């Protein structure tokens, strides 16, 4: 077949093959837009804001039942509504739990910003942020010592620089710990990512990619160790079978203590920074 005809044939095949994929993407986008539109209509027709100005609604195609989810970082409560549920029943559900919503909002601790003099836990030890401002400095320099996070900066608001420093520190520490534990079970990690997740502290995919929340930098050593052990154990078992938990315990000497801390206190990790 001549090259010109071959190119035309391949181009035509690619166009045909891309149509179902494009159609699928358009359908997904259309479905998402429809859910957002329904959420907006629900918020305008029903006085959810009178129950609490901190109550948000989320219509989910995957949810099987209505649920109230605490969003610590945003200091709000999210009402998750199944796609097939009526908005009226969702409003009645929220109204029934009005007192719980208000009490829970009141109990959410305030955010702790990265400002001068603020004390935050980093790698299991409380450290005070010490910001030294100098407009003549060419760049921001941040370092960690036993008791302080020392910042030299030309920025009047250095919070974003401090956050970036802590994210990079988290990636370094979590990566080193994860690779160390992977060697213990003779497994390889393909890639490690550090993200600002709100629902998971870590995850492991079938192809050996692991991700962690950077906010684990604020957790005690035993808690960080437990989360890393948990995800690395998934390199051997992508489930939560007895065999998985056996590997998990072998990888973390303080597995029970770390697990207990995360179960009781993990919400505290969302308080730091914006």
C-alpha cells in the first residue's frame, strides 16, 4: 500500500476509534454538569442554608445512602445524596440532624496558619515557626532544626513557601520510609506521589504506584510508620485479608499504636495550613 494511502487509512481508522472515546467523555461531562445543575436547583429551592450556612450538598452517582460528612479543612458539613434520592427526603434528613450539624461545626477546631511564632508538629516534634523578613533577600530559605522551622524570606506572607517546604520534606521522608519497607518484603515501588488529599492518607495501585497525603508530616512517627507500612503491604496483597494484615504488622513495629492514633486523631492533620 502506498504511504499516502496508508496514512489516509490509518487516519480514518484513528478517527473512527476515537469517536466512542470522545462520546464517552462527552457523556461523562454532560452527566457531571447535570448533577451540578441539580445541586444548584436544590440549594435554591430548599432552605438548606437555614439549617446551617456551613452545610453543602453533593449529589453522588455512587452513593447508596444519604450521609453527613465532616469536612475539617473547609470547616463544613457535606450532605451526600444518592443520585436517585429525592431532594425533599434529603432536606428532611438534614433537618432531622440539624442539632448534630450545628454541634459538629462548633466543635471543628480552627485552622492553624503558618505564621511567625506558631507552633506545629513536624516529624513527631513540636517546632516553632521563626520568620525573618528582609526585603533585600533574593530568595526564601527555609531550614529545620530541633525546635524551629527557620525562615529567611523577602515575602511578607511566607505561608505558601513554608507549605511548599513541608510538602517537599514530606515527600523525602515518606519516600525513604516506603522504599525501606518495600525492600523488607522484596518489592519494588514504581512511583511515589505526595498529594493534598482529603479522604485518604495513602493509596497503592495494582501497578506499584503509591501516593500519600503530605499532611502525614504532622503525624507522630508511629502513625506515619503505620500508614506507610499499610500502603507498602498492598504491594503484596491488594486487599485487607489476614495475609495482608500479617505483612502490615511485620513492616511496622508500632503498628497497633500508629493505627490507634490515626483512628482517633487523623482529623487533626487537616488543621495545619490552608
